[in-house]
């Protein structure tokens, strides 16, 4: 039960950070929301995968899962952001990095 509560808190904090990172106050075109769904998907995908990895590695005590999770997340994001501009790619990678950090953190981090 505490694991589910921790995951929900991670999800809420991650959604808040993702919203801050997505918001671009210097953009001239305020209607550019074509990548918004993708950024939220990156955030949720990274958080969920890294949280699952954290749960599995707590049982197995192996660091292989951490490396495999990071490689998989960045390969998926890299393959999906092929046609994005440089700024949008950096936003996607930054969002994934923040989500990974929230996902690998335990209850004490939250």
C-alpha cells in the first residue's frame, strides 16, 4: 500500500515538474502544442519504467536493471524525436531525466 502511495506522490510531483518544463514563456507562437502529448508520454513512460526498475532492483539487488532502464528510455525517446527541433529534443530529454530521478527515488526522497 505504501508503494502505491509513493508512486502516486511521484506521479503528482513529476506532473508538476513536467508542466513547468513544457511551459515556454518566450515562445512567439502560443498555439504550438503539437508535442505536448509526446512530452507527457515521455514523462509518464520514464517515471513508470524507472519505478518498476526500482521495485525490482530492491528485491534482486542488481544494478544491471538501472543501466538497462536508462538505455531503453533514451533509445525510445531518441527514436520518437527524430523529426523534432533541437529545443524540443532537449526538452524531451530533460523531462525524461527528471522522471528517471523521481522514479529511482524511494519514499525517503518523496
